[in-house]
């Protein structure tokens, strides 16, 4: 794996990078799978189908037995963030390098102003840090870490075309730092609603955490385990409910970041039944890939390396419960909350868990971990995997359909996913700038073989070839149709069929707009599904309770794919725009 940044694409590579054909793969979108070739030129998907007519000098990638999916969108990263006296190990180069290595081609980072700092000043600081370093496209959320009429005016400016921000994050935790009280939170959410922006909330009861921390430290409980003890599941669930109540009073939609516990998911489900507007729930790769028992490890470095907020839960049933919640649409997105710190910075919390900088890795392993825990176990199918790793984020943050979908006219952010690819996750081989990985030693089956960013092959058969500064800033317009209703943007594209006069009619392909139609699945696919214990691509589960765990059987998703009629095209129902409750 090459770690040195490439400043410029060499001349001899430019023509092959400009035109690319991905042949013989199975295209996976959130609403269906089909066999189709994908032709890319100038960073845009130009053609899809079979027997495409393409110009000479085109590089060809053979994706036989592979899946062609939209590049991942990580809605939650913290790169070059300063907090608790430390600065994250991953900057915008190493962080996006790691993202691309794992199949993520867009990140959304958080601008977090200091108390009293201008939000616009902080925004410009983040743009200055990021623009020259990012290896893939990025957008920005902006934190509302204090409140005044001036903040409301700056939020309005940030929502303009000039700045391109459509989401703001408020904290119910981090007392005396970023936390807002309920009055301020209510005012901030009302402002978001007025502007057509989406309020994001970190839901924990900061006052209870502060008092519990005082009591634990006074009792001599100073090691990393004290972090979770200071903020149990009830403390998270209470704040989730309160955030939903405040959003409902403000007549606003809501997005709750990094939901980490079963109690919090339950609180969200109960609240959602009475909400007037959509409420989106996000969980993390860390939540489905590991648990809080590591914080009790006798090695301080290991234990502190797992400290984040809200904390990883010690309940060993939590990871599967969170995957189930994603499959059932109780939760809609998975992020990473990538916020890495060097060992020396975590060591600030020796003797006082409250001083351990909160954060861990995840942007590189997010997709592989969910595939291993969700798809390989049969809990979710590849279509739902695409939904929670890219498509829903694109819709929610108004990047759809340019991002989050393999469709003619869309950005050529693509992943050629090999369901047979096996690797062992390790800090020794990852692309992060830190020598610790919370998934250390985990074996995963399924991962990216090729990653294409804006038409350029940046992971080339396992060889990482990112370009520093290649990514661009994405403006996210307000009043996302998926969140607020209205007409969904459509790609201005040519007719998405390709026909060769020598080979007859092309394969049918999925267009670039959502559909509410449920097409009939071929009998062969249905028969294959029944024999394997898998459902057809519904965007939900591949198995029901009581059926076999496919991870511990002889099941292979690649074998299942190969057993299907290669001429079959399947489409399934999308969730209605702006709706986030109920099963798809």
C-alpha cells in the first residue's frame, strides 16, 4: 500500500484515467441489482448496459463475480479536530486516504467552533485545512456550540449558495464546552427549520454525566472503564427522547448522530411514532464491530483507545442489535465518527478518565465491518447495505442523485466490491496516521478491489493511489426533498440504454430516479433465494429470526450471485421521500 501523497497525475496515466469501462459486474443500488457494464468518461457515468459502444483508449476493469456499488458516503468524521487539549492524528489527507482505501468516496466532516467563535470564521478555517489535502470529495456540517442572535444570522449565511451548508450539529453533552441547554437547543432547531437545514444532535444528558463523573472520581474510579459508567444507556436514551420532544415542539425534522445503545434505539422508535417530521438515526462502524468490554482491559493504551462518546456498550448483544436496527430501518445510516488520537494524547487521561480525548478510527473499515456483520451473516442484503452506507446519506444531505447511486449522469464514485476478498484488519496495514485500530485482528470477507473517485482509479486492485487535493468541496443545498418534501432532483442524462447494431437489444438498466414500484422477480431468482435461505433484494433482511446464520454456514454470497440468471434485472421499492419509519 502506497502512503506517500501523489501531487499530480502522471501524463502517461491521464488518458487511461479519463475513460474507464467496468465490465461483467453486478450493479447494486439501494433499490435493486442487475448485470450491467458501466462506462465512465470525464468523471461522469456516461453509459450503462451490455454491448456498449465505447471509444478506443479506454481502460477496462473486469468485474466478473464482483459487485459494482456507489462509493460510500461517511456522514460523520472529525479530521484535524482539536479537543480536550489534543489534535486528531488523521488530517484531511490521511483521513480521506483511509476513507478511499475502504471504499468511501465522500465524507462529511464537522466544523466545530469554540465557544464565542464566529461560525463563519470556523467554516473558513476548515475549508483552508481541507481543500488542498482531501483525496475525495467532502462536505461540511457546522456545529452550533454557543447561542446568540448573531449565531442565528451566521447560520442563515452558511445556508446560502456561497457557503453551501445544510446541516448544523448541537450537543447535549460536553458540559462547559460545546453543550447547549434546552432553551438554546430549541432555538437552534427552530432556526434550522426556518432555513430548511437539518438539525443534528449529539444526544446524552450532559448534566448527569458531569455529576456521575464527579462521584466516580471521588470514589477512586479513575480508569477508562469509568467513562462508560458515567453515562449508561439510560443517560443516552433520555436525551434521545428529549431531543425528539424539542424537535417536535419546533415542528422540525431531526437527525440523531452516533446512536450507541439498544435503549437509545428503543427511545427513538417510541418517539418516532409521534413525530410530525422524519427523525433519522445514525450508528457507527465501531458500534457494530466491537463493544465496550475493551474499556475494562488492564492495558491502559488498549482501554483508552476505545473511549468515545457516547461510549461503546459492554452489553455483548449490542453489535448485532444495531445491525438489526439498520436492517429494519429503525436506524437509517452508518458513519464512522472517525476521530483518531495518538497514544501520547490518550495518555492525558492516566489517572482521570475524564481527560482521555474521545475518539477512535472507523472511516477505512466502516464498509467492510458492516458487510461482515450484516451481509455475511444474512441480516441485510446488498441493497440495504448500499442504502445505509451511501444512498440514504446522499438523499438526506441533498447530494442525490449525483452521489449514492450508480446511474447514467451521476458522479463516477464507484466501488468494485469483491465478496470473496479476505483480509485481517490491522494497524500495521491500514492507511490511518495512527498505530492503533479498534478492529485489530478481525477477519473480514468482502471488500473493495477497485475504488474510483470522480472517474479516477484510486484503489487499483489493492494498490492505493490517492492524489492529495484531488477531492472537491460539495455544497449541500437546503430544503432537501427527502427531508422536507418536494420534487427530487433528476439527472440530466441521455437515454440510459445502449444498443449495438451487431448484438441486438441491450440489458434493461435502472434509471437515476427513485421508484416506488415492486417489479416481479424471476422464478429462478426466487427459487435460488428459497434454497439458500436468502430473500430477494428487498433492502431489508436476508433472513428471519430462527433461520441459519449464513456466516457460520457454507453460504457464499458470491456463489448465490453466480447461481442467478445473469439476464435478470431486479428492482425493489424505495422508501418514500422524507419517510424514515417502518420497513421498506
